[in-house]
C-alpha cells in the first residue's frame, strides 16, 4: 500500500494509482505491452477522482484543508513571487514564528505578504506553534501593514490557521485587543488589501488579518467562527460530532460565496492543491493579480468606502 499521507476518502484513489504504477513497472521489467490496459485504468482513475471530489461533504472539505501535503503560506510565496524579504518582530515583545510577512514582487508588482505559517514535521510544528499566532504576531502584522501603506504598496494576505493561540501568556499580552485593533486599523489602510484563505480560517485568528477589499477562498478551504470540533464540543459535548457541526456551520467556500462573506472561490486542481501545488499556485497568482488590477484602478477614497460598505452589508437580511 502507498505510504503517502492521505485521507480515508482518498484511499480508493491511492490504491488505483498504486495499481497503475505497478502495472507500468511490470510492463517495463517484463517487456510486455500493456499500454492499452494502462490507458484504460488511467481513464478510470480520472473518473474516480471526479466522482470522489465532486461529492465531498462539508466535513471532508474541512479535512482536506488540513491535508499534510497542502501548500502553506511560504510555499505559495515562493511559487508566486520573487525577491521575498522576510521582516521580523513586533518592536514590542518578540518575533512570532507562526506569522510571517515581508516585501516581494508578483511579476513586476511589489506587494507586502502577510500570513500564518504551519509546520510539516513535529519540530517545525512546534517552531511555528501549529500556525496559531500570539498577540505579538498580530502586532507584527499591523506593523507590516503600516509599512506597506507608508510606501503605497498593496497588501496580500494568506490565511491558514486553526485559530489564534489561546494560551495564558497570549491572554496576558492582550490577544483579544491585538486582534480587535487589527480589524479596526485594516478598515482604514489606504492601499488595496487582497485576502486569500488558503486552508483553515478559524475564528479571530483568521479575522485578525482577514479584513480586505477582496476576500478570495480556495475551493477546499474553510472559514468560520469556530472549528467543527470546537462547535461539537460546546453544543453536544462530543467532538466526534464534528461532521454534524460542519453541516450546521456551513464553513466551505461554496457556502460563504453564496452568503456574501467571501468574494470569489479559487478552483483547485483535480484532487486538491496538495496533489498539484504548482498548478494551484498558478491559479492563486492569477486570482491575486486580477484582484489587484481591479483595486489599483480605484481612487483611494472609493477603495475605502467600498471596503466599509462590504463589511456593513454582512449580516443584513430581509
């Protein structure tokens, strides 16, 4: 069996991929012509992928957003930009490794990148605090936003966090205040802000860097006031009911574009971004560039007015 990390619902795909790989090796090793059989199995694999990924439940999409091979913030920055210069520290307490940012170029357009960064192995997960920022992380983000405004450079934000860090130290250093201040100040910055939810978008941890003129969301990401497990633990005192909570929360990209919370869904390659990171990055880059072209064409006062109106509309109903 293929040892690549995979989710339960991906198992039939992984098994068929392994059979195709074994058949190719057998064909070469034994010098037997099996191209017809291989082509037939590859067509079956394509149909299987379409069938599985077109029928995912909300909970399965949440699981997919956490896939260990899914590209993270620094992966996207490396693939879609050049000359990235990371900037560190909040000039007050510390440098939060869970939140990264700095100047870069997307083709010839200078931008300020900011985003949460997760880790892949145990050592890196601990170093990045599992992508959960402390108050100093949000204060570092605010410092970088202010710097971008000073130099009239648009801001591109990549959101991927299970939430702001809920530890005692974070609370002592003003976690709630740091997030609230960011939300207020981000509504005022006089440069375009493009937000892309690339994986998990949980609670204030996401919203603390999530106010933008355009909020884009990858197809298999999620964005909600709380994780499905957290919701299930509160409502039913049973985190195992996360799938039921996901259905109630409606945290997926299709749900949120219908509700007017996000502006656009970024379609992912077949089988998700983790199966073709370069293709996913190319799609993300094109979506960011399109948004920036539209926003850079607007007068500053119109940009600010539309940003305020965008968030004032949320929650309205008839």
